């Protein structure tokens, strides 16, 4: 079985997000970069499926050479191959990204095939949405362009005899989908608990050869005007007291909250 | 009072300490123990972990260090952590992968013996017994220290802070940003400004004293007062990998000894079920303090910056080589942790020279935090630290050339990899050389000078042009490379030539100050133990003491005129001594201070032929009567007005010749020409600062002379005490009444042959002096007998040592042993006098 995971290099969350002076980017100077959390789960899910069923995981991203860091990270936790879709200096919108990824996937699938017949990935995993721009579009656009079924919001994947079984969380339960292969899924954080890389995995990832394909696609209809950081909603902290004297005040608050 | 911050800061405080890491907390704790009250502690971050380097420290202490201050303050700190019950002795092993490192471990054993720290050399199999998961096949041995400890620095800080709250009513303000340090800039004769207030986002606090204990941010805070603390935030990478069953099964935070893989600059330290792998082996990654994120901008903490894995990868390979199980464990946490580096590897402690009552407690790591907090608190309280001589950490030691980002970054770039390096005692810097040089540089280069740098000054150590002396005196290289490193037999040749004929030495790095005005002589007398109110034209060699009677400095002072006194001190002490003068000088206008260092150059001319050489250039009577010892006479040499100062630090008769900087080369040329037929050779600093000095047993500030010893013990007390008051007089009188418990002596190494049959040449200092039974010698103050200076005597053909011994052992002829590279060498006490020419007959010639 062959699984493709598409990932995105994003600024690492966890701290105050500053925006660059021109309003076009997140200032990641103090943040560093990571892989979108949904996609970390996608990679982990793919690796677990391959560990159970055999096969290979390929990881793909569209970005500059900096994004090799995220590709190698995926390899360090178990992916086998890595492909960088070179973003060059272009401005990228979701439609353009989807078109470029679609072309790149078709290239890889052609190369994987033989006698002029492409060998499609059995499963392509996207994150439900990217952690930075949150467009919710790219996976769906790629699936549509490839003519393959897609379900978003997936938190469980099994491989059936002929189908891929995917579970989506809803209020009070799960929706279960059966998709014919090849299929595409948009997965969500909570699908699994991604492993950390081991030192040996990290060192192995340094040696993997990253395939690079060019990205040519026309600009789509969307453009970024500017980023805006909304004011943080500050929560007020009230110090109820110190030591044993504070106990009564704490009880009052708990009572007020109705938890007693 | 509670530990919870209140909203507004007080309007006034006796002392404001900025920074609530291990250092700031220990400073307030120790100030409280010393009886200080009305204290305020600020931090821009939250408590108990405000986000500085303490919060991510590895928290272990290896107590053995070759440097005395670092070793003793490390030990002192470890004991403070123990006293609070916040320390576990995990033991620690430094493992060696190379023979060079094995030799270094022998040196570590020597230092361990000097400081009285239990240590053992282990075979690879013995290392494996203690650390079963180590790959013993890649190591040659280990240095095991059972008292290596792991401490809880955050909790220690909290406990010290709470002690100050309870004892002294300390007020604590977390999440409080310092916006400015306000100084009184009214011009004063001493050139110093004074701290008056700290402006914060919660109000302004008027303060008598302010302490900067801000770790990696310290220089940013110092800038607010237009002053400078030379340190740079540097990355130390670490990664936490795990879990591993064998570690988890210990059930402890730390159950196995910490392993330092010295040759890969890496350590492995158990942290509960995981292993922390830390590295000092990557490239130097330096940051400007302004580039460190704020607490809210930092994902983890400001000093836990995003990990740059490419820098760490080579360390992983070597770590896995040493402990295979590391390879399969997950990397759960990895950071580019920030710590502070300084240009010379020592901390920055003490009062800032240009701002009165503004104190630095910076560039201190967790391993020395409590001890150095105590040093700073005692410095503030007593005027000098009592716990140890801290001259090496004194923030006043820096010259202006050392107070620039360019300098610090260059030094840090070069020194980071030496954190676990094998650093030779004479090792020279590669970059930032020739920052200050004498007027003679072009002449010196033409003569093949080998320059050694003294702080920022370049001084020729020997001259390749004297290579012929090696053959003339039948000299050779030393057989053991370590003893030969940063050394040349030429220096021995220059020494013997000076003793046989004469030598000229460039002493331009002397730091020369002048005091002038109606109060100059009285003030000069207040600084010095010996009488400065002497006739014009006389000079005085004298200690300067601190208030407790220990050495602050040791130098010469010259009565230039009725109202003018010159001070000449060594290049390693210029900054500290200038500060000492400015700190104590009256501000009523009766005294002015001038630094003449770069206006006056100095040449030394010594040896049996010195008078003959100089006699060709002046008609002045150069006999002992016409130019007596200690006299300071105006002469004209080759048309240049100079001063002749008859004194000697090498043990032969001659002069220091003080020359106007701009005309100095004229005098150099004239003397070299006059000496050409009299065996004169240009001679390097190796003779002046070591071989000539040690043959005569001359004491050196920072080696024999430290604040822990007084002039009576050093053998520098004169028969009488002057009537005038001086700093430390009361303590000095008491020391004279009490008599010396120890004496500074010279010892001769009787046989310097090592176990391999090679002659060894002791150098470095701090090696222990032991009884014939191999026992350490420790006096009632806890001061251990150790080598303060070691050097080869060309005249005697023997290694000489200096150090302090208890009276009963300071007797000439006493047989003792000294350790060098973990071998014992028999030696004999010469006594307080000199091993060479003890009657000073050559000086009187």
C-alpha cells in the first residue's frame, strides 16, 4: 500500500503571534516552524497503517527549501520518501496550491507506475485545514481535481478488504464512511498521538534524498490583503488570598460555579 | 509579607535587586542574612520561574575545576544547596576517548586533590559498573567524582527569597519590567556617576543600591545606566530523550552518575525516566539580548529558544555511540537554551566602576549561583567578599577594549568549544589580538617576537632573533609536549643572557596613573600600607589592602612632586586598581586622577652590564650611590627626557626607564645600539613575569597575593607601621599582633622525573603541596597549601614552586611533595627568601 501525506510548514504556535510590518506574514523569528498539527497526525496515521499493512509513506509539501525541515521531520518519524514541490518566488493562494499539488501528485504517480500507466496512491491524507491560514480548501480541491472521493474531519482510519473506512466525530457518536481506493481524507488532530522522532530516526532523515518537482500553476481567484491580529481577550485574575485563610473564598467561588 | 506581588512598587528602598533567578534570589537571601532590610526584588517574568536561564538549567555541579575561584565557589554553592536539602549527590564521570584527554584527567585528579574533593580514575570496565548502559569500548577511562550533585535551583531560589521575605521584609514584584536606571550624573572628580533610582512599569523606586542579576539580559539593563557588563547570551543545546526502562526503574530523578563525554563536548544526565543530552560541541550560536523574545512571545520561555536540529545532529551520532539506547528513544523536548558567556570565561561580579552602588551579579551559572550570590552580598556589606578572593570575577577587571559586542562575540565564538576543552594554562586567543600594543611593535615583529596577550595588551614572550642563545647555552625542547606548549627554550636563553650580560624588556603594558593636588599625598598614603609621604624622587613598593587587611593590590608608587604621586601597576590589575582609586578618592577637588598609561612607555634594563650600557647614554651617576634603589631620577637619553627608576623584578641590578610614548622608539634604538657590544639582548616577558621573578621569590598579585592572605603571611610586612591612616590598617595591625599562621615560601623540586622517565616542567599553579605521607596541608582558616606559581629556574636548573605553608613546615630544608599531572614529586622548602642569590648580591652590584 502506498500512502501520501501532504503537509505544510507553519510557524510554531504556543506564544504571542506577531505580524510582519507589511501585514503579509507571521513574524516567526521567535517561534520557529513546525508541521500543522492535523498533518502531524496524518503522518502518524499513515505510518501506523503501513506498520500494520506494509507499504510505503510518501510525504509532500509545497514550499521553499526551508520546508525540507518538515519533510525530514516526517521521515524521522517513519515516512519513507519525501517530495518538495518548489514554490519558488510565487504568491500562492489555495487554488494555485491545489493545482500545483495535483500536478505534482500526478507526476509522482506516473513515475511510480509502469508501461505508461500511473500507479495512484491508495490513500492521500491532508490535514483538515492548515494551522496558519485555515482555508479548508486544498485537500478538497486536490481530491476533486484527481477525481477521487474525499471526506473531511476524520478521526479514525481502517483499511478494509476493498475499501478505506473512515470515522468522523459528530455530536454523540461517529459517522462511518467507506471509500473506494484510491481515496483522499482530511484528518483532524486527535486521530492519534503522534510519536516524537528518535535520534536514529532523525539521523536517518538526514540521509533521505528529497525529490524536488517544479510547481507550475496559474494563480487562483483569491488574494491575501493583510493579516490582522485581533486583540486578546484578557481574563481577569483575582487573588483570593493566601494560605488557609483563602479556603473560605475558594469555597464561595466553587459554590458560585455550582460545582459543589 | 507574602510571595505574591502587590500592584505598586515602593517609592524607596535600600537595595533593589533586578532578576529573580538563582543569582538574584541568593543575593537577597544573603543580604538578609547579613542584616540588610528594606529590600526589593524585581523580575519581568512570573514566579517561581521567570523565564531566565535558571528555569532550564541542567542543575548539576561538577566540583572540580582548575580555576580556584570557580572550584571553590562551585563547592561552596554545592554545599549551600546541600544545606537546604535541595541537592542529591549523583556522582559524575568524565570519560575520555583520547590519550590527550586521559592526560587531562590526570590533571583533573591533581586539581581534585588541591581542593580536597574525592575523585578516582576508573578503567572502562569500572565506568561500566557504575553506568551499565555505557559502551565501554569507545572510552579509555573515566574521572569519577562521587560528590557531583544535582540541585533544585528553582526551589533553592524560592527558599532563599522566602528567607529574605521573612528575615528582612523583602518585597517581591514579579511581572514587573524595568524601564530605566536613573543615575546622578553630576560631575565629580572621581569621574563616577551614582545610581539613584529604578524606573519600572509599576512606578519608580529610589534606591541606594541596585543589583543587576539579570542573567542573559544583564547588559541590556546595564545599558540603561550607560554602563556595560561584558557578556553575551549563547546557546547551549539540549535534548531530552526517553523513556528508557532502565532509567525509570531507578524511581529517582537521578539514579546513575552523570556522564560527561569530554572529547565530544557532550553530557548525558538522567532526568527521571529520560536522559538529557546536552552539548557544548556545536558552533557558537550567539544572540543579542534584544533578540531574546519576551515571555509572551516565547513558546516555552525566553531562554528556551527554538531548537536548531542541524547543529545537534553530530552530537547525536557520538551520543548513540556512547549509549546505544539513546538512538531508539524519542526526542521529547529539545531547546536552544541560553546561558551567558564573557570575554574571559569568568563571571562579572562587583560594583560597576563608573556607577557608584550599581552592582553586577551576572554571567553566573547555576553551579556557582549561591556562592556568587554570597560574594556579591558580602562585597556590598563588607566592601570586599569574605568567602573567597574574587579578583578574577571582578567586573572592574575589564578594559574599554573588552567592552564591545565585537570583542565579546569574538571571544565567545572562540571559547564556546573550549567549555569541555583541554585548555593549556598559557593558551593564547586566536582572534582580537593587537588591540593595544606598545610603540615598539614594528621593531618587535622584525625581531620575531612571539606575542602573548595580557588582557588587551600584546607583550613579546620571547624573540626568535635570540634563537642562537639556545645553542650557546646548550638548551633543548622539553620532551613532553604539554610542557613544551606555548613555550620555547629561547626564553631560557634570554634569561641566562640577562644574568650573564643584560637584557632589555618592553614593559609598556604597565598601567600608570597619577594623583595630583593638595590632597594627593595624603590620599596616596590612605591607599597604601607603606609610607608614600617620602621625599620627591623616591618610590615605594607597597601593598594596598582591603578593609579586612587582605591584599587588594601590590604595586609601586612614586613621589613625583610635592603634590603629585604616580602609581604603576600590572596590566592584569589596571582596571581594578583604577577603580579602587576612583572609589576611594575624595570628591572635594583636592585630588585629581589621570591615567597616563598610553602616554608613558616603559623599558626594563637589567643585568651585570646594564649600568655600562646605560652609562654610554647619560652622564648621570649610575652607581648605587648616585642612583640608589627606589630612586626615581630624571635623565636625558638620546635627547629624550626620561625617568630612571632603580628597581628589579628579575633579580639583577638595573632600571625601569619611563619614556614619553611618542619618543619611546628613539630610546629603544639608543639602548640597543649602546648594548650591542655588551651582550644586550631584547628579552621577552617570560623572563620578567616568570623565570626571573620566581628565582627571586617575588610575589605576584593574583598569584601569591590575594585578599585571603595578608602582608604578614606574604612576608611583605615592614618592621614599622606608618602613623598615617590607610585602608585596612586596623586589620593589618591585628594581623601583625597575631603573627602569621602561614608563610609564603619558595620550594625546589628535587627530582622532576616522571614515571615514564621524562623530566617534567611544572606550570599552571594550584597544584597541591602535600606532606611526605601524601596528606593535604590545610590551615585553621581552611586554606590549603597549593602552588601559587610554578616555573623553571634557568640559573639553578630546577623547577621552583611558590605557595603558603604553615610555620612549622615553612622551615628551610623541610621535605614535602608536590603533585603535577597526578604524580608526586619530592621538593624541599627554601623558605620565605629566594632560591637564587638569596643575599641580593647581584642587586647591589
